[in-house]
């Protein structure tokens, strides 16, 4: 079976609109000019922050490699592609914020060592949509690695490597935010490498998980809370000391009288080293959304030892060349 996105590195802007799953319509800066990051400064002319704050669509590429130390969260505006192919860019200190934006693609970056209260590697809230996070390495932040909350939806996370962390990925932050019923997220071909919990934890949202490898979690692998719907297909769950894969937490939605948990359906998942699926018998996935009702196809293969090896090697930042530029130009203005 072909790997997902086999053709997206053939030319620079082939990424646009190529995500699988709920984030498949993310166009990023497809229709904008090229913006070249020419230095590793936190701000100023030629910096990443300067490109991200501009209002017009931009395809952002890097002419340097190295570490950008962020003194404050880096806000990404709508219609931006942050394309790290061809260089090795590490963001540290703080993370990225996607707030009330749409059509953002973030590809091939390292986000490491974020410090401070409520500092996430990538924070998606509120009301952001059409987002694709691909081939990023995320580890060691003081709060979460990726947070998706407050009506942010139509998001795909693919081929990312999560490690050295407690709370990896949360979707829906509170039982009081009933408007999060609109959230839809696809997570596939990711490697959750010894992170303790939240792979992901979900409230209200519809979440499709496929061909991910989660190993050696500290509390649980996947958690379904209030009204969430989680479809887990052909994933690999390899236990360490903790064996229980799926966890259910009951909470009361702000507009309901009774507490509920979510539902999980597991289809053709592979459970290794004594991992226990621990599905609720009375949940069973009845009434769960069907992925094909939302998108026609996705690239999925059986969970296997071969897939396990591939996901350890081919997730996170990759030493790949930047595809040829479609237009040679100076920074868009």
C-alpha cells in the first residue's frame, strides 16, 4: 500500500489541499507570495514572526537552519504555510498560537522546550479551522504539546513525533464548552513515544485515529470523555508498565442533567506487550460517526511490525530537501 502524501515533496506547494481526513481542505499560503526567513531572530525583518503576523497569504520557507528562541507565543495568521523542508528549524522557549485563523499548514519543524504557564507547543483556539500539522517533532513543554479547543475544527495531525512529555494532545478543554461539539480531528501516522497520557484525550469531538504507534504510556493511551466519539483503526498500542489502553471519564455537559463519557470503536488495532483494549461493553461504538461519511478515502494499512518500524523512522522532523521554488523572488510584501 502506498504511503500517505507520497507526492507532496515533488514541488513546493503540492502540500496545499493534500491532507487526509478532516483537515483535507487546508490550503495554507497556496495563493500568496513566498516569504523567506533569513535569520533566527525572534522578531524583525526577515524573521519567522514577521512572516506569520502579515495579513496576506504567504508560503514561508527558510534560508537558514538553527534555533529560534521565542520570548512570547508566536501568533500565526490565516492563509500561512510554515514550510521547514530543506532546513532544520527548532522553536524553543514558547510555542505557536493559532487563534481565530483558517487555512494554516505547519510542516517539518521541531518544537522543543517551551516554558511558562499555559505554554503549549501548538495551541489551536478559538474558532480556528482548516489546519494541517505534518512531520513535526514535539517534546518537553510545560503544558500540552497540541491543544485543540473552543470550536476549532477540521484539523489533521500527521506523521508527528511526540516524546518527553506528560499531556500530549487534548481535544476539547472543558465540559462547559458545549460548542466544542463541532470539533472534528484526524490523527494518523503519528508516533507517541513514551508520553504519559492524552493520545489524545477528547471531549465532545469526533476524532479519527489510524496507523498511529503509541508505546509505553504512563496512565492511559486514549481517553474518551463527555460525548466524544473516537474511531481507532489499525493503530499499534504497545504497553509498558501500564496496560490499559482506553480510558473513559464521565463528565456532565453544561446543558445536560446527567454525566456521560464518550464512545470508542476499535477496529483492527494491534495490542502488544499485554496491552488491554478495555473497551466498555455498553459503549461499543454504537452511534459513532462513520469516517466515510465525512471524507471518501484515507491511506491506511494493517497494523504490523513493519508499520511499527516505519513510524519510528518516518515521523517528526525529516532531513528532506526543500522542493524547487515555483518562483524565485525576494520576500513578499
